[in-house]
């Protein structure tokens, strides 16, 4: 699992995918999330603006991303 550290209260799903370099652009993130390709905590999520907080796990394109607070 890849751990992504954030400095804010939450990060939106599409922004996490861009930050993790899992997608090439915001447009690609939007299309792939809306197509049901991302799982949040084991459930399909089609909301690209889904707020993710530390403890959440995103599965996308065969990889898992966990969130923690930086610092």
C-alpha cells in the first residue's frame, strides 16, 4: 500500500489520484472515477469530489492508497 500524507482535513478523490500520479490529468481522473474504477474503503465510488480523510483506503488500477496526516 502506498501512503499519501495530507496537510488538510480532507482531500477529494480526484485530487488524490492526481497527487499519487495514478492518472495523467484531472480529466482522466473524472472519467475513470465516474466509470466506477475507484473503490473507497472497498466500495465502488463514482463521486470524484468524495472527501477522503486519514484512515480511508482507495483502490485504483490495482494499487491501494492509504491516507495519513503529514507531520
